[in-house]
């Protein structure tokens, strides 16, 4: 099936630093999604991207949908301790693959106060 | 409150003993899906349902069954669980399938098969 390569696998940063993570795919997606998972909970949607080239912000988070539709990145500015968690990218398609959802392996973020 | 609920939240069972994990959503969503999460492997899709009575395999369907007899419920059935099905399971739903619909996740079910 479709695969997403998410990097880095983990990050250890100091509070206040900026964070960047990205996902690449061998397939084209119509939507890129970024989720955050807190310990013991299900993933929660942070940002959804619907158009190639789209740049979207949600507070300190900024994400972009790559022009080729095969990649996306997520930036977190001025990190705070509550940013700790696992961040997942996900791609969704239309047409015959509309039911499939593909997730990256996650980036585990640790923020030191 | 709009939500996806799963039961049980935690389950320890033995190899071969049939079990069902229930999933229910109260948002009138057409699309529902099951995932398993294993360390370092992210979320892998097991089965999904585009609507009532319409189900299809995801990337890792072996050893699982699902049914979608009514819109709100999408149970996951393990007919003969094995230790390699020990995992954290998530149910999710969205208004419809496809690229422009956000998925909402349940709280997860942690399953241990001895």
C-alpha cells in the first residue's frame, strides 16, 4: 500500500526552540493532515491541508502542502512543555483510494523546560 | 458531546478466545475505520467502512473481521486472537471518506493477548 516516510523519528529540544518535521510519500495525496497524540489518548487533528502549495497556520503551528502533492512539513515555533507528544502526518486520497488512510510512523517530541 | 467511544478501554485475554471491541459514533458519520498502533510503526489501517453494509480491507486486515449493520456502530472482531495482535487499537470516523474529511478518533483500546 501507500507509505509515508516521516522524519525525524524523535526530537529532544529546549523550551522556546522551533521544531520542524516532515513527511514524504511515493504517492500523491489530495489531503495532508497533521495530528498530535498525547499519552493515553487518541490522535487529535492539528492542521488539515487541502491544496498543493497551501500554507496554513494554527497558533504556533504552521504546515505546508508540497507542490508535488507528495510531501508536507509541520513547524512549531517557540515550543512549550505541553507540545510534548507524538506527531503524525497522514495522507488521504479521492477516487478508488478514498477509503484508505495512510499515516507516518510519528515524530516523538520531548521539550525540556 | 460529539464523540467516538470504544469499549473496552483495556483488555487482557488468552490466545484463541474470541473477542469484540465496540466502536460507536454520535456524529452521523458515514465513514468509520479501525487502526492498530504499535511502537515505531505509527497507525496502520485494519478495515474501513464507507457506509452501512460497505466494508473493505485496509493494510493489515489479517486476523480481524468487522461489520457495519448500522451507521453509528463499527465493531472489530478477533475470532481467534494471537499474541501478535497485542496492540493499541483506535476507531475513527469522518463525515465521508476521502480527501476533504477530517477523522475523529476514539480514546483507544489497549489489547494484550497472552
